[in-house]
């Protein structure tokens, strides 16, 4: 690998949003890969699709830890809305429909689990005894999990967020919430949006997740290289589940278009 020694990979799955067929396909893809040493999620496990309990149960059965998204904490606390931000009145209406349905159909056990998820998680893949890169997992940003950290945010915003988590050169901050994957490097710090496994909004309907490849360079220094992975899943089954439960047709259409408006 051009003078680099491969050390394994860490998978990060974000914004599943109750899409069980998508999650199952992502986990199957991960199971087929060698060298995956850790799997984590970035929250927003529920909402918009009809399998909130099943998604949570599968992640727990697989032993995949993670953090709370805005949807998880608002469902857990029975908040007045999901913490989503939309400008289009129809999108606002649909968000309320999704949230009401999810509140009604999540079990008490699921709500309790969602309420136990931490706001942030720090990973040190080379151990706490070395000054290797730190990976910080958040949902929206280090202050609020409802703020959209989009690719067009100025560099000054990104560096301000890095300061909030104490990130230094070589460190990586991974987040989600916008459902659009992207990555940039500023002052040696990697900023990576993991995209969405269950409800992409970048025009690609396939489930998206992030692989962080751990490597050591010729000098023995640890480094992290990101790779976005897209996975086909049973889209028709996901759409049929939405329709069977009487959820809005727009939710089924959004899966097919990858979030693009028809």
C-alpha cells in the first residue's frame, strides 16, 4: 500500500432511520470483509420507515455501540418534535407525521435504549498509551445534534468545531445528520460526514456507510484513510413496508430517488 501497512478498518453507520433492509445489507457487506475490527453507529436509528424496534434490536444483537441522533433523543424523551429542520411546509408536515408514528410504534424498551445513548464517543484505535489519531463520533456537531454540518460550511466553522472536541493534527471527526457523505482536511484534521445508510439524500438510493482504514506509514505513525461504501439493498421491500404501515408515499419515493425531488 505505497509504503503503508494495513492495520484493519473501523465501520461507521449513520442515519439508518428504521430502514431494516438497508441495515441488513450493510451488515452483510461488512461481514464479507476481512479486517473490520470495529463497528459503530452515529444515531438517528428511528423515523420515516416502519422498523424502529427491529433496527434497534439488530444493532443490540450485533453488539454495535453508538451515539444518539436527534431522532433518538427526541423519541426517548417524547419531545414535541424530532428536532428536524425543514423550510418546505409539506416537509414540515411529513416530519410531524413520521415523528408521531414513531412515538406510537416504538416500544418502551426501545425508547429506554435510545435514551441511554451517549451524545459523543471518542475512539483511540492505537490505545490510550500512544499519541495516535483520535476518532470523535458525533451526530450533528459537538454542541447540538440538530445542527446541519453541510459541506459548504466555511473552514472557520469546521475548525471551531474541531476546537470544541480538542481535535489536533491527525485526528478525525465523523458525523452525520445531513445524509450526504463528504470529507475534507483542514490543518491536518479530517472532517468526514458518513452519509446515510437508510435514507440517503445525495441522489444515490443505495445505503452508504463509512470505512476508516487504519494504516501505519513507513515511520510507524498511525493514520486513517476514509472510504465511502455504497451497498444495494431490497428497496422494494423497504417501500412496501412503508406503504403497508400507511406512512406517506413521499417516504417510499425518497428512498428510490436518494432524496432528490421528483
